[in-house]
């Protein structure tokens, strides 16, 4: 499930729509997985799985700040300045489009 979510974030970030295969190098996929893992660990402590999609649709300023901080730490400062905001937005888009069962499965995986 973690790789599936990373692929969905990659498709959202690259603006490729619903294409099944997106060429993303393995380093990018591992970076997306690290970001998703960090976000899921944080969210897992605070929320139930069924409330995550609603929260991702309209994230609070605090939630946006936390996700941006995680992305900045994983990307590094220079890369974050180039594409960090897009990746953070992609994480929220994928979270908003996820079913509670998918979030629960991510919780169990992480």
C-alpha cells in the first residue's frame, strides 16, 4: 500500500492524471515513501482513519505547516524551494482522495 500511495503522489506531483505507469526514478519513489511514512506516523497519533480524507480536503494552517516541514526535511532546502510546495500539495490531494480503508492499511503498514 505504501508504494501504491507513493505512486499516486508521484502521478499527482507530475500532473499525469490517472496513468498507471509514471517514470519516476527509484530515489524519488523512496523519497515519496519516506515523506508518506513520516506524515502517516504523525497523523496516526492524532486522528482516526475515517477523518483523514476530510482533513486533507481542507487542511488547517498547522497541518499544512507540519507537512511542509516534513517535506523540507526529506528534500533538503534547495530541492524544497524548487518543488516542495507541489509535493506537499500532492500529499494532501492523495490523502483527500483516499478511502478510510486505505488509510487504515497505511496505519498498519507503518
